[in-house]
C-alpha cells in the first residue's frame, strides 16, 4: 500500500467517524439526557414525598404522590395504545418482543423505558429514527410534562408559600423543582422541534445550509431560554395565586373558569385552522396540545392568530393571578411580586424577539 492509498484510507476512516459523531452520537446523547431527566424527575418527586411523610405533612405527601402515580399510569396507557399502531409499520424492538411482553411492561409502569430502549436499539443498528417514532416519544414526554412535571412545580411553589411550618426551602425541594422545570422545558422544546420537522413549517430548523447552522444553534438556545422564563413565570403565578385560596375558597371557581375559557378559545381556533384535526385522534391531540398552551407556546406558534390570542390570554392571566394573590395576601411578599413582573417583562421581550426573527 503506497502513501496515497494510506492517506485515502485514513481520510475515509475519519470521514466515517465524523459522520457517526455528527449523527447517531448526538442523538444518543440527546436520548441519554431525556432518560436522565425522566428518571431524576420521578425519583426526586418520590424522595420529596417521603420527606413530607417523615415530617408528618401527610396532605402534602398524598398530593405529591398523587401527581407521580396518576400521570405515570396515564402515560403508560397512552404509550401502549400509541406504539401499537406505530410498531405495525416498523421492525422495532416492541414488535420482536411481542405485544404480550409489551403490554406487561406497560402494566409494570415501565413503558417509557421500553420506548427509550427501542430508540437506542434503532440508533445502535444504524437504522435511524423514523419521524413518527421520535415524534411519538416527544408526544409522550409532552404528556408527562403536562400531567406530572408542571403540576409538581405548581404544587411545590404553593406549599412553599402556604405552609407556615416550612421556614426554609430544603435542597431536595429546590433540586426537585429545578429538575421538573428542566424536564418540562426539554419536553416543550423537543415537541416543538419534531413537530416543525414533521410538518416542514419551520424551514430555518429543518432545512438549512452549512452557513446557517450557527444561527440554528443560536436560535435553539434562544428558544430554550424563552421557554425557561415562560414556564417559570407561569408556574410561579399559578402557585402564588392558589396559595391565597386557603382563606378565600370561592376564588377557586373563578380560577378554574378562566383557565377553562383560555383552553376552550385556543382549542376552537386551532380546530378551525387545522382541517386535519377533524377526527377523534386529531381532536384529542389538539385539545391536549392546547392544554399545554395554558403554560407554554407550542402549537400556538404555527399561526399568528393563535400566537397573539395565547399571548394576550397568558399575559392577562399572569397579571390577574398575581394581582389576586397580592390582594388575598394583604400586601405580603411585595418584592416577589416586583421580581415576577420584571421576569414577565423579560419573557415578553424574548417572545417579541423570537417573532421578529
């Protein structure tokens, strides 16, 4: 073998290694982050519930555990139904295991782990991830965020404000809240990304030249930061508002009615605009996604009308909830209110910058 052949061989090996790093390795790292956040979110919530139990706070223990067990059961049921349809068309791990073992795994509440293993096996064999496979997992992660991560954030903020026996925030509570926030943000960003990738409605994230890849990373980071601020402001506003209901329970009706009206308006507009949703599955998923719109912009970004309607309703809701909490708490925590308003303005600024790009 002469020097030219040796150089060509080395170049080909390096090219294959680069293609591997650029493709499957990045996807495996992203998959590892998803698994780590999923496990950490569940484990920290369970540990926090046990801490409440050991300290004698049985109400908080039951409430925290309820939003761990119930969402896990619902997510596994949806996972079993969803991936039964997907796996008929793919040679995936679930098909080779058989539907009995698959249903047994979901019955044992291990369905999400099975789907993560399935994606890892597809990457390891170099088959790649079908859009519907990865989009399905991101849909399940979104459902997990709606039912578990975001409610846990609201509950822990509510507990921190209302419980007079809690004189300080334990490191476990802070860590659990941070993990829940990261899990929710990750679910929102991935759902938004794969949704745009599937529909090809956002060309700047799905089809870009090499010169624009840096801009894609910058915009991705910007979008993630926006979601962190947006979700944080929303859950803090909800947690603060509900903390004032312990002495004014009648306000719960107004709180629920406003959020139902917010959800109903978004659902009607989205169903009217999306003709593909005129089916049971389409309407169900559309209603679910619009429920997420109560906390964060996802499908609302597709149309200018849904974006502005959701923006106005969210901003009005945050201001109303903070004002209501301020009145019910008789002027306490004024500094927190000012900080929340500043963060709300920062979220609005980030949102405006994202729409002007």
